[in-house]
C-alpha cells in the first residue's frame, strides 16, 4: 500500500514539473539556459517525456482558459531577462495545470484529440463512447474528444454527458469553464457566443471557472438541478430551471414558459436553417414581449403561422430569413 502511495506521489511530482516546464517554455522570459535544463530533464527518465506530452495535449485540448489562477504550483525559478512571448499563453497553461492538479487526474499517454462529434442544424446525435460515457448532442453542436474519451471540449452547442460506472471521471472544457464529472454523474452543458451554462442532473459535478474570483476560483460542486450561467461580461447567475423544459429537445420539441420573445427566437434559430431576425427597432419594440408555448422541431412553419395570433407582430419572409416586426 505504501509503495502504491509513493509511486502515485512520484508521478504527481513529475506531472507538476511537466506543467512547470510547459509554463516556462512559453513564458516571456524563458532563456536558452532554461531550455537546456528542460532538455536534460526530458532525457533523464522516459516517464518525464510521457507526462510532458500528456500535459501538453491537455493544455491544447483546454485551450482558451482565461487568466486567474496563480502560478504558485510551479517550483521556484530564478528571474531572467524578459523576452517577448505571450503572457496570455503562459497563464492559460498554468491555469489548466492548476485546475487538473486540484483533482489529481491520472493522465493518459495517448491524449491527442482525435474524435469529433458534430451535428448540423436540425440534427441530433446519441453516442456511447468506449469509456462508457453517453453523449447526447443537441443540434448545431461540436464536441472534441480525446483518444481515451476522458477529456472533452465543447466548442459550441449543447450536450448531455453521462458518466457511467465504473468509468473514470471526465473533464469537460467549455470556454473558460471546466467541469469534472465523477462516476454516475451527468450534466447539461451549453456553449454559446455570449454564455456558458452548466446544469447538474445527477451525481457530483464540479464546476470551475478561473476567470472568476470568490467561491468559483477553486471550484464547487453544483447542487442537483441547479444551473450556473457564465456570461462573457464576467458575471454569472445561478437558478433552478424547469428540467422538463430544459430536456424537451430530447423529445423533439421546445417548451417556453413566459419567456422574452428575443430568447425564444434565439433558441428556435438553432434548430432551423431559415433564421428569424429582428431589426434594431423591432428588437427594442417587441423583443421583451413574453411568450409561452411549444415549438415542435421540424415543424417550424406551423409555429410561426400561429405566432402573429399570439402577439401583436408580423412576419415577413425574405428567402433565407424571416423578418419579425411589430404589427
């Protein structure tokens, strides 16, 4: 038992040094002497190269993490004259390492992102990966998976991930947000241009956002049924959505209960090629009108035929788009 603990501690130390070298090699003040020391460290033991490659792949898979995690995890280093390189890149590497080290994730030696799950507008996809992770992709969604199917990056769209026992824990990156799904856990993740949403459905879902300070800087377990919405302006909001409405797309329809018309239109536009658009004036005039109803995916024309009978609006078709105006 002690031998296993010692081996695990040794691997963690090597992983820490690997992450440190990733950060130093991309730092603005990295010197030729440091690069020489890195090459010596890399050749010293075969597992040094293995962990360095794994950490590099993990950073690439989680690219785009914002600033916010301090670099105190790295071993001390002397200060050298500055060279012009990307500070943002260095911070992203340190942040990704810090998020992973916090959960002591065992890294695979074959972590290269090799599988892409993707759906087009109006299409859906269900997959069961070899790691016993179920993936339910909503329309217009792109999910990148690693070889070992334990690391994911949601580039856009919406996905339900279900980690099945005895599958190992899963890491999911979506914008600045990182999720850690333990066995028997599931969550809905939405990635759009202006926000990232995470809703816990089952088990333990750890949410981490390095761009925020306070309670989220070190991560927290999301209570079941709760949703966290992270916005690009640096704010976030917690609520408990109607899960039936949230999951309705799995049954082929969308449910709206007293929602602003602008939100309804934005959500419907994800499911059809003919987009509904507001003008600047119409958005201000009617965008906040409230609407309740059901939109059956694939039958959008029926929904829009009755919409002018529910609200004082008019719809004008212009080929690839439908313009929405006050009546």
